């Protein structure tokens, strides 16, 4: 989790020193906490990071805790993450891509699957043109 909080600070262009100044929590306390799992943080440390990032402590906690993610695929119903794919061939093609990308760390939501399915069934003309240019008709 330390990398997650440090990444959040980096994205906000903040350092641990900035958070220490904003929250009046010693830099050494924040440095030690950033190296440990959030489960070991005190409420004071969580509040300090939240204040530094201009967030509610509860919001920051939700962002820091890992999600329980499940890739939901049902071959019988041709459903991926709750999205029904009518054409069987398109379903299996999409399923293969989703599973391959999932192994690479992608955690698609229902909206992600809906977007990909829309792009597959109604590709943008400029993408088709580029595809045909690369691979032929």
C-alpha cells in the first residue's frame, strides 16, 4: 500500500513533507506509515494523508483498500461482466481478448465491456480505414 499512497501524492504533486506541514503530523511518522500496510495506520496518519490530499478520510480509505474483483463470464448465457453478447462468435472472440487482458492486470467493469462491445459492433470509420490500410480488405 505504501506505493499506492506515494503514487497518489506524486499525482497530486505533493511530498510527505507537504503532508506533514499541512497536517502537523511529524514527517518521520508519515514516512514510517507509508512503508507499512494501511491496516497498521493510526487514524491520525490516515487523517493526515487525507488532509494533505484534500479528501475525506473515508474516501481515501476506500481508494487505498484493494477491491474484491471478480471476472464474471458465463458461457451458457454468453455474458461477460453482466453484458450479453448476442453473436456467439463475437462472444468467444471478446471473451478471449478480455481473459488475455485480465491476465495482464485489466479489471474490466460492465461499462468497459459495453464500450468494447460497442466499438466491435460499430467501429469508427477512421479505425476501419487504418485497419484496412494495415491488413488489407
